[in-house]
C-alpha cells in the first residue's frame, strides 16, 4: 500500500490538527489525522456526523471559516505542493487547479443570482481568458455529463430553479471542470437518487481513471463505498479510528465503532426494523482535547484505560489498522 | 501502510506501545494558547485604533461644544491686521486672508460638515434601505414603482436639483443635507435591494414563513442582518462623499451661506492662498482626513460585529 | 361521502388531490408536478421516493403553501386549504410543518441554534422561560446537547447537527403533519438511526402523519407504511412499502430497487437503458419513463398510463406492469454481507 518513492502523492496529510478559536472558546476538531492518497486512488471517509470530515476536506483546500481563528498543525501537501505554507492569494490563484471540492451543501456554495453556467466554468475563466461562447459550451457539456436533462436551457437558469439533486450535479460539474489533481467530494450524492448517483459516481470513476486524479469521498453511505473506493477511513471525534481496504473494513471491521456503524445501516431485506440499532449516546464535546479514546463512553467493549490512555494503532492485517485497546488485547492474545 | 493517527509531537516515530501513545493526550495546547493570544493581540490592536478614532471624534465634539457655548473660539471675528499669519500660540492653525482664526473656523466647520453628513446619511441610508429592502423583499408592483421613481431621481441632473431646492428653501444645513441625502437614496436602494432579492430566496426565509414569523420580524432578523455589512461599509463611504459633496457645493456657492464655515468651504477659500498660506487649507483638510479615517475605523468595528 | 358519516379517525389528516405545479411560463415552463393525489392518516408515514427533480420537494412546498399549484387541492382534516400560505387559517398553519432539504441553509444564520428553535414558539407567544425549557427538551429529543451547540450559529455546526436542529424546530409546535424533506440524508448511519427512531416515536406517540421524502429505499423500507414512487411529477406506483419494494410492479421502481448499493452486494444490472431522463420543460405525454424502460411499446408513447389499482391499497401507472410471478422471480438480492 505504500507509494513508490518516485510517485507524487495526490494528497499527503501528516498529523493534522485543527482547532477553531473564537474569542476564549476553543473547539478541538481534528486531533492528529494522517492520510495519503495516491494518484488515481479513491479513499472513502465515513464517520459520525460532526466528527470533522468536512473540516478536514475544507482545510486541505485552504478554506478557513469566517469568524473563527483556525489553529492548524501538521502538514498538507496536494500533488506535492504545500497547502499550509501557501498564502491566501496563492490558494486562490491555484484554486481548482490542484484540488477542488464538491460541497455537501450545494445551495449555500452557489450564488443564487449568477447563472449556473458561469459558476461552473468559474475556475477556468478566472485564470484564463476564454471566449464566452466556448465557456458556455463547455459548461453545457459538463452539465450533460453529470446527467442534467436539457443542459442547454438549464445552463442559463439560476440555482433557485434547480432541484436539490440537480444543484448537486451543478456543483460536481464545477468541481471537475478544471481537471484537478485531487477531488474532495463531500457527500456528493446525498441529494441524488440511486440511479443518478450511480451515473455520477461512474463519471467520477471515469475522470479518475483517465486523469489519475485522486479522490477523497466523504459519505455516510457505506454501501456506496464498497464499489467506489480502494480504501476506507473511519473517523470519530476528529480522529481516525480504523483504516483499511474497503472490502475488509466492511466485512471484518476491527473497531467497535465501525461495527456499530455497520449495524446501524437500514437494510433492504430481512426483517423490518421499527427501531434501528443506533449507537447510544453522542459525540463527546469538542471543547477539550479528548483524553484516551473518544468513543470510550459509547463503546460496548470499553476498558478502564480507554478513558485515560490514547489507544495505539494496531495493525490487524496488511494495510488494516485500528486504534483500539480491545483490538490491541486480541492481537496480544493471538500472538 | 500510509495511514497513522498523530504521534506525540515530541516522539519521533509513531510507536504502538501504549505508554508512548498515551503521552499524546495534552497535545498542542501551546499552539492553541498562541492562537488565543493572537486573537487577543489582534483585538487589542483593533481596540487601540478604535480608541484613537473615538478620542478624535470626542475631541471634535468637545471643541464644537466649546465654540457654541463660549466666545473663546469665534469663527467670524476678523482682524485685518492679522491676516495670513502662520501658526502661533495665539492662532494654533494660523489665520486666513480675512484675519480669522483658522482653528476656530475648522472647529466650527466640523460642526456644520458633520451635521450635513449625518443628515445626508439619515436621509440616504434610512430612505434607501427602506426602499431597497421593500422593493427586493416584496418584489412585484412595489418593486416596479420604486424602480421607476429611482430612475426619475437619477434622470434629474444633480446640480440642477440642488440649485432648485437650495434656492427655494435657502442654503440651510437641513436643506443641503437632505438634498444630498435624497441624491444618495438610489445608491443605497440598489445596494440593499440586490441583497434583499437574494435573501428572500434563501431557505431560512422560507423556513421563517413556515413557522409564522411576522413579516416585520423577518425583515429585522433575516433581511437586515444580511444587508447590514454592505450597508455599513457603504454608509461610511457615503458619509465621506457627503462631506466632500457639501464642500464642493460651498465652493460653487451653493453651500452654506458665505461666512458660515464648513470644511469644504474653508478648503475652497484657502485654495487661492495655497502657496503663501498653506495652513488655511491644510488644517481643515487634516481635520477632514482624520475624521474620515476615524469614521472608517469605527465602521470596521461595527461591520465586524455584524459578521 | 360526507364528513358526518365517517368516524373522525377515518378522515385523512392530509389529502392532496390532482396536484399540478408549473414554474415559469411560455416556452420556459417547467412541468414539475403533473396530477398527483396522496392521502395520509394520523400516525401514518407515507414515503415519497423518486428521481432527483421528480417534484418531491415541490409537492412538499405546495402542501405547506409555499408554492401555488396550477391545479388540485390540499386538504387538512377534510378542509380545503388556501393555495397560498398567507391566506390559510392561522390555527391550521402550525399544523403542517416541514424540515427543509438544505439543513444549514434553512436555519437563520444570524441566530443561535437555541434562538432558531425557539422562534416558532416565540411566534406563538410562548413565554421566555418556557421557551428555554422546551428548546432544551427538543434538542435532547434529537440527540444534541444544548450546552455544547445551543449558543453556536448554524455556520459553526456540522451538516448533520444542522439537520437535527431543523427537525427540532419543526417539532416545536407539535404539528399534526410533518413533512421531512430528505431529513436524514445528511446524517451518518448511526445518527440517522437515532433520528429515525426519534421520528418514529413522534409519529407513534403524538399520532403525527409524516410525509417522508427520501431517495434512500432502505431507509424508506424501515420507516414508512406506504410508499409512493414519483417520476417526473407523476406517480408511478403507490402501495404498502414492503409489498412495493419486495415486488415492484412498475419498471422504474424495479430499476430504483436494483440500483441501491449495499455493503457486500455487487451492483446488479441497472434494469433500464441509460437514455437521458426527458426534460421537465416538455409537457409530458405518454409514460414519462418510456425512454429508459426496457418494456416500452408504442402504446407507452401514445397514452399516459392511468394509476390503476392492482391490489388492496396498491396502484400502478404502467401499461405493462411487472407480473407478480415475474416480480417474485426478480433477482433481488436477499442476502447481505452482514458484518461478522
Ligand atoms: N467555525 C466553526 N467554529 C467552531 N466549531 C466548528 C466550526 N465549524 C465546524 N465546527 C465543529 O467542528 C466539528 C466538525 O464539523 P464538520 O462539519 O467537519 O463535521 P462532519 O464530520 O462533516 O459532519 P457531517 O457528517 O454532519 O457533515 C463539529 O462538531 C462542528 O460543530
Ligand atoms: N422556483 C423554480 N423555478 C423553476 N423551476 C423549478 C423551481 N423549483 C423547482 N423547479 C423545477 O421543478 C422540478 C422539480 O423540482 P423539485 O425540487 O420538486 O425536485 P425533487 O424531486 O425535490 O428533487 P431532489 O430529489 O433533487 O430534491 C425540477 O425540474 C426543478 O428544476
Ligand atoms: Mg460534513
Ligand atoms: Mg428536493
């Protein structure tokens, strides 16, 4: 799984720590996240809502929230270029070139008063002079490729005239317009029905295969990851809990959180579950650094030290790692 | 394997040994403290600038009161034997061509210029915002009518309008201020209308309708806060523009009547003597620049609080 | 049928009859909803599924009175509701509440989470102290901690947290009809399970009728009693959820069913051609699914199939519905790679 030395990684994140400081309150969002994505590789990120997946993606892209000071440690390289050392101007000038993003919330990321075709080709036209007609034709083509019916007419419409799912496709078109080295897709298909979802993901697969683009796919649809990603990262409260080849994580999860997550998936067959097996409790507050394991309070196999000692990274199999004391014990016993 | 969670900052390699891993618990507190300090430092710098700005405006206000309440600073007292004197203890900013004290005139000018600017803003910003928000939020016929009225105002040449109003109502502070304000209504209306148009399409406004939020409350809690940042930054630009506009009018002879001082008027008066007695122009110019900067600084703070 | 002959419980809480919604005019008209009828009883959950752009949100907005239908009626407890919300009776307005599809965008960014949830209470004149207590209760109900997120603004919480805040707000006035437009689509599966359990409990305990809009068939299967499948503004199929999903009668329902990705189950044959869906700007003729349907004939282009009852509570709008036998033999995956 380790990249060869000569290959530039599409994404290389080391020990990333992100804290939001607004006034006297500090939110400790990410606590030491490391992740490599090779060119052409697709990595899925799943995890509890609020555990920092979007913050992770936005930090990679260089987007800082307004109103809070962001305190970042660690390193981020996109296609070899240091993202943290870059100035705002540099980030803006290469926006879309190195990395681009499909946002979780398309309505809020689009300007309601600008025609969609302009917003789709913005990343291109910002840097190069493109003839208006060419730009528009390109936008229409992109809209067609993401399955928007009647793209010629739709390109001229405003975001408010689109359904939620179609807006999401506009966002996808805008993100791939500039052929980035890395595409961060933050729940790109949550608003889409399965038939369109399939089509859009096929498209992303094609782009990835053709251009060697790295893909980080943030989703909560574990079913979707199976067919679309090489590796899966499970996040919880700003930390990576488990990581490994997607098929293995889905079939033989090592971490108790991953197991809980998989059990909570509603099923299309088998008995109907009036009461779905949720994991009791909720995310720990992010107002303090987490001591020990952040999942301890909700964990079915919790031990005393889980509350105080940070669990080690345990290699379960080649390329499959879990951060858990119980897994560490198992490993110890079987050795 | 290319993935690992953060190792303790002081440990060179991620060791799977529990002891080393647990050492990571109170990590990064130094960085956070630095960030907290950075916010505090930025806030302190902002606070200093704001204080300086506020002090300047306060000094202006006190001097204005002094000039109104006491005969110490008389902007009209002429002493032809003491014309175009350079700055001295008796005349800190020197005297003008008529031997009037430039300091006294600058202070009196502040009063007139600022009152004109405030009236301008009151008319322009309040009127423009009301009109713009109403047009943008309610759309329909109201929007069309307002659009038409704005076009009418814009079609009338500004100078002719001012000359007409001033000659009918006399060159008083109120008539000049409200006329310039009227001319600023379209600009304010445009800025606020375009924002109100986008805000009404936002889901949070639709959600507000669903929970039966009364329209005035929607306007105050949803539309105005969205309009405010643009409005505030534009208001400060407009205020400067108003001060300058009033000066230009005075220069053209349509400002405040002749001896009454305003910054624009004094600058205009001093222009002919710029080579020989630059203080006549520089004192009010400095006052104007400092005031504009003070207003802008305070404007920034206000804007920050909104966003 | 007059009201007096029917027991109160038998009157549908919400009824939508022959609803048609169009946007724009002339050549730019979008035919968003084309003759949809639905009916819901108290304590019942009706799921509305269908392709993106098929008019699900538009139906929801017409029900709450945010868009004006071109034809058709919305009835609450048998009473016709004015097309526009402002013309509706104030007392009944609070009875239909909605959770928007866009969670962050539907919360007022200038208010804190707590203020957002308190807003409907405030508008009904609930006192300050009572509001505070109720807000905590509501936040607790959707699994959020008031002390942690209460004072934050919508921009400072995650998408899933925002979704729960908007659910809490919709529930604040104890509506009789709750419309949940993709209410759980932004949530991870474990929070989704929590929220679905919350919704389930509210439906059961407070006898709420829930219109549950979703494109996730697995979710729909576990929460709804009835499912209505929408395609380009028309109902393809409606019926008891389990019956429809286990043995679809409409080819579109079957295609939807086949496209659901599940862990450990390889994606099957899509069951439809990959033609583009027709433009919603063309006035629909015939069956809207025919271009992508494997069983389409000339009849499908010529005539719009009417919704016909094929069983108790089961309707399908198709000239060539899948036979029960054929449906049963469909290669629907039945085993799952359940986690060890
Ligand atoms: N500007 C901010 N200031 C303070 N806290 C923030 C800010 N933005 C996000 N957070 C917090 O950071 C955490 C991570 O948020 P993030 O949006 O990354 O979650 P997520 O994993 O993407 O969740 P979801 O699946 O719900 O989208 C949340 O607890 C959120 O409340
Ligand atoms: N204000 C509007 N003006 C013009 N067209 C609109 C407007 N609102 C919706 N539409 C169109 O109406 C159709 C139905 O939209 P709707 O939002 O109801 O779809 P949906 O089924 O909710 O889809 P999704 O699952 O993607 O949210 C779409 O073609 C959409 O583009
Ligand atoms: Mg997110
Ligand atoms: Mg919708």
